[in-house]
C-alpha cells in the first residue's frame, strides 16, 4: 500500500505540473486579438441561452406551415412570413431573391403485398419519381441485397419489381441505392423499384428522398419501404415464396414555380462588401414538418444574426443569413444564389451551412487554408460554455456548395450530436418534438459567436 | 489508514460468515422435492436456448398472416395453420374450440387540420368506434388536457371535436381517456373525439386500442393521433388559433363471425383431469403484425409445451396451451373458454398468461395462496440461467381472467423487461424486428420449466 500511495502522490504532482504547463502553453498560443472577443462572445452566449426564443420560433414555423416542399403553398407562405418577421426583427436588406423551383407532387400512393399474403407495406414514394398507371401496377417482386446481386440476376428481372434490401450502415454507403437503384433496375427491364429506407430501423418508418434517373433509361416508379417490410419480404423470398406486390403512385412533376431565397443582413460597419454567409434551407420534404431538416438550421442561423443585431454588435463585415429554397429536390436555391451573386463572391469571406440538425452542438467542420483553420480554432475556443469548441476536418453544405466551389471560398458547417439525425431524416417524424430547446439555444450561441468574430476580425480569412 | 484497513478486514470476515450462513439457510430452505427437477429443468433450458426455433416460428406466423384482428381472414387462416402445425408437432388433443367474435372493420380513414393550416394528422381510429358520415365530418376542435378540463368547458363543447392531449405516464393512468373519453365528450354534445396516443412519444406513431361506449350516450367517432400531433394542436390553440379538423372514418361493426380458441395438450400421466394452462392470444389489432401483442406469447407458450413433449417429459398432470381468440376487442375467447370448461375448472391447477411481450424474461407474477407462492418461488429458482427467478406480487391476464375468477384459480403471468412494450403497443411497429431470438428462447425456457414442474409436483398447488 505504501508504494502505491507513493506512486499516487507522484502522479498527482506530475498532473499539477502538466496542467500548469498546458495552461501556460494555451495562454501563449491564444492570440491577443482573441481577447477583444471574449466579452461580446460571453454576451452572445448569455443572450442565446437566456430563454427558448429560438425553439418557440421554430415551433411557430413548423406548426404554422408544416412541411414545405418546393412548389407547395406552405413554402411560399413560410417565405412571406420569414421576410415579414425578419423586417420586424430589425434585420437589414431583407429580401426574397427569386428562384424557379421544380414542383414534384406525391399524390395518393400505396404499396401492398398481394401474395403470398395480403398486407400493406409502410411506404413513401421517392422524390422526383414518376407515378404508376392510375390503376396501379402489379408484378412479381424480387428482393436483392446489393447491386452485385442485381447484376447477377440481370435479365431475369424483366417485368419484375426490384426490392433493394440493403441494411443501413452509413448514409453515403446506402443512399446510392436510393439515387441510382431505379435506373439500374430499369436497365434490366424492371417495372418498379422498392427500397429499404435509408436510415436505421425506426418504428415502421419509411424515409423519402430524391432519386436521380439516368439519361437514356426507362423511368420507373420508385418508393421507399420501412426496414421491417424489407426484412419481411426477404424472409418470405428466402422461404421460397413467390412475391407479388401492387404499387400505386400518383406522383408527377408539374411545371416549375417561382420561389425565393430569403436574405437578411447586418451590414458591416467598415467593409460592407465583405460578407459572412449563414446558410440553411427553408424547404423540406413533403412529410413531417422539416424541423430538423432544415427548419432548425434556418431558425438557428437567423436567430444568431438577430441576437448580434439586438445586442448592438455591428461587425466590421456584413453578416448575411440566407434561407435557401429547394435544397431537397433540385438545389435550385443554391445555384441561383451563386448566379445572382457571381460578382460578389470575391467578397465572401466565409460561408457556414447549418443542415445537420440543431442537436447538442460539438463545434464546426471547416474547409479552408491552414491559416484560416488556426483562426477559427481560436474563435471556437470561446465556445467552451456551449461545448462547441471542436473544429473538424471538413465543412460545407449542399446549399452553399455551388458558391463555395465557384468562389473557392472557405466553408463551414455546424457540427452537432448526430445520433438521432438519420432516424428521422426525410420521415413523418421530423418534427420539433425531437429538438431540445437548450440544444437549439447552444447552436444559436455557437453560430452567433463564430459568425460575429469572423465578420469582425481585423484581417479577413485567407482562402 | 490502519484503522480503515482493520475495519475492511473485519467486514470481509463478516461477509464470508454471512454468505456461509445464507448458503446453509438457502440449502435448508430448498425443499428436497426440487432436486428431482434440476435435471429436467436443465434439459428444457438447454433445448430452448439451443437454436432460434421459436423466433423462426414467430416470423413464419407474422410474415405469413400479418395482423390478425377478430373477423379478419388472416386470423382464421392462422388458426388453421396453428392446428395443423401443432398436430405435426405431435401435441395431443389438438382442436379448435368454437368462439363467436365481433367483426369490427376499420375501413379507410384520415384526419387533417383544415385551419389555421392544412396538414395531415398521423391517426388510427379506435377499435369498436363508429364511423363518420361518408363525406367525413368537419368541426372546430378544442384541446383539453384532462377530464377536469373537459368538465370545466362543459356545454361549450357542443358540436366540437374534443382532443384529449394527456401525456403518457402509465398505461393505467392514460388508457382511461381511450376507454371513456368518447362517451364523456359526447355527453357535452361533442361530435367526435381525438386522443393523444396511449404510449410514449414514438416516431409520429399512433396507437389504436378499444374504446367502450357508455350506455345511453351518443356514439361518436373516435381516433388516436400521434403524440406529436396532439402537442402541435395544443400549441396552436395556446397561441389563440381556432382549430378546424376534418375526420373521415369508414369504421363499422359487422355481424359476429365464427372463430376459435386453439387448444393442444400433453396429457398428464397420472392425473390427466388436473390441468396447467399456458394461455396467450392469437388475435391482434389490425395494424403491425401482432408480434409482441401477442404472437410472441403464443409461440413461447406453444414452444414450451412442444419442448416438454419432444424431450419425453410427460408430467403427472396435463399441460394445455390455449391460443385464445379476440382478446383485443371483446375477450370472447376467454369468456368462451370459461363457459366451455365450466365443469373442468375445478381441475385447473394453475393458469399462466404470456401477454406482456417476449423480451428478456425476469420471472413471473403470481396470484394465489402463500403456500403456492412458496412453491413457485422454489421452482423459479431453477431459472437462474435465464434470469427469470423473480416471483412478483400479482399475476394473471385478460384471457385467463374469466376462468381464474370463476374457478378461484391460482394465476400467473410471465414477467419480462417491458421497457419497449408501450412504445410499440397497438401500432404498425408491432413487428418481429423488436424481438431478440435469445430473449424469446429464454421466455420459452422459463415457461417450460415453470409449467412442467407445477404440472408434475406430487401435490397440486393449493388455491
């Protein structure tokens, strides 16, 4: 025991020494310019955490308008509301920048097993899918576990409904089947495609999402089914049963309609032509309420800029929040922003996208120069109170992507605890009930501090 | 430290002493009759845990027939299948005992908010509800949080749709609103009733279940909505918005149809007229696949008796598995069994119901004499390997209830880890995907050992 106690004492002494050295190093490493931002950062965090204002505004958005697919009246109404609210908030240069968006309509839809048993399948048609004939489509179904198995069956799939039963691993791994699965099945003559939903097994929860038809292939109707239904079809097939499925989808693409990106600013006091953009998308899929994807990102970005304005913190450069349109099935908002702001992209200092949910924030992903990375890492150190100090390897987002690419801009994304994200992604369960007010407030704080400091720095971030 | 070490040493010595005494007491307390059952119990447990036979049979039941509401063809087909399979298993006196059951049909149904926003509500009509007029029913809706709030609003509810937004606490606390809510609202002139689902918040998951119309009150249509939708309606109302809801339900009650309780036995070698019953219900709600409620209970009970038969363990008394019909919306199977077996109830030694899911087993609930409780507690001690040694305060079940009451019989229920039970209860998510093969196997082992030993004891359990 004595020896152990001696060792423990030594460890304790060493620990104090290491901590002291670390603190000194940390103080040395912390640049003097950062000190000027400690007080405003503290005020912004305090203001963000003071109440549930952000959550209440997100509730108002999602309760009042529900889901907001491009082309839906609800998105148009939400845009009008956001513009009016932003003006009431005292934000500057509030405007709706016109974007023409696709107008895909789901219509009535259903799928059922017809044989060897009659039962409903929990389904959601995939975005941009064509419909079936009005009376529906009934055919033998073949379950495959991979593209390799699809290719092995090849011509035997003619006239069949192909069911991809690919268990969810990562989004990147499995979303390929949603994107390309219909056209790859159609190449073998399949008449429709069903997809095990891209997400963890939920509560019989289908996940929609966009598909991409390959040029020159027949366009066949495609829908996601719940993981449980895919497993059941697999077991029935494995028992040697012949599967017959009936699919009915009224899905169709209508002519493009006018929509808009909503833009609001706090104009920079010294270099108004230099801009830090906080981006997100106001559109959602036509299920659930688009609370996590991406109403929460919009409210967090907007609220961050509102707090900066409310506290009288006018940074050197302009802060611009952009609620993009049509991220989900066209990305027309992101493309239109790039085109409309082509001349101004050179003045874009940083674009931050918040589209990974507004759960407990962890920090930011960042793509840019090493020098800029060092700077934003220092800025993130101001976010210890909300736990968002981590700067990850890469950052960006779908909406800001076209501009970031065209302008070769530094880009960032808010990183959060994503453990629930893909369980509710593109489902009826994407509602505000999954979002904790305190987490959303922390996201607001993180975005406010990061965007304010970067917009105010004496020198702009290098590319 | 010395003193502490001295104390620790003393504690250690005392602990050994206490453990020794306990072991001696335990050996003393363990009756000699139990020793004869250690070997068969071990064989039964080994056989149950050897493979996934029970899970595979449950998958076959739920995949092949799907949900099985009284009156649905799927239940009739499942009964025919069970009888045939039980005969193939070599069980004895396999038979279908006729039961007339109600035939409630859901039909097409939907609910939507019409104002202040148009959006779908995730809903399931309540079992036994009447339908709306064919064109649906549109009315102002009023959200209440309790019966007290209902009564406070009173006559102001005339012509309205009442929405009960009662967060789930326990089933007993909240199921009152499902059972009685429609008639209590109708007493004030309400034209329909919507209910926050009786269960924890899921993934926008409505829970169906039976309602009871009070005699002499108007019968109004009633449906459950997802917890998320109830919260949204509450928030809209709290913001001063006037709610209009449209409800369309084709629900209707058709004439009774013939169904059956499925019965199979291992006939007792000495006292065949004395019976231990393993009960469960083969019917389910008309959503999901009735895997947890209660296909799993049926397969576990059946598999327990099949293993006993297969291992050549013919107990002194008769083992009888009963797959009851129509537990969910009528209890006609349980009532019919009581009536058909009135003369035989005196010979019923114990009735065990398995209807709380086949998750990880913990033991049994038991209702009966202290002497019998002491005996089954000893029997449960044989189940340490599967973790099912606990004998809880009370046991029983809906199906066995009428017989237990009529015969004043000892009753039991399999107790399991119920943490997931009410999340999937009466929902589309009640599928086999929630059930672990190893847990189900442990449930089979627990039922097999308990039922076999009680059926074989030299003396029957006292009442």
